[in-house]
């Protein structure tokens, strides 16, 4: 009886953890306009916007914190420096 209770409890905990992780909201989409093609990928609180396969913008908590010119850099260039992130 106790083993069944522990098993059910573990299943409930795992299910709650799964749904909590899933609720953070994956973002994956594209938008085309006269200004170019924009692709968005990441999670609700941290995602990357890519413009025309040349620029990437890192968005954290609704604020653009860094950008990257893909023709020049491999790493993001942070607007206030890495120490603020």
C-alpha cells in the first residue's frame, strides 16, 4: 500500500514539473515585412530575434540586451557589458 502511494505521489510530482516547464512557453515563429524577414526562437523570458540571417538580437525579460552581426561576430555584444546580465 505504501509503495503504491509513493508511486502515485512521484507520478504527480513529475507531471507537475513537466507542465510547469512546458508553461514557460516556447517561441518559434517567423514574420515577413518590407523591412525584411524576422525569425523568433527561444522561450517566453529569453529569446533571439534574427533579421535577414544577418543580425541577431537577444531579448531577456522583454528588453533587448545584446545584438550580433553574424558577418562579424560569433558572440553577442551586450549593450551594457556582460557584467550587467
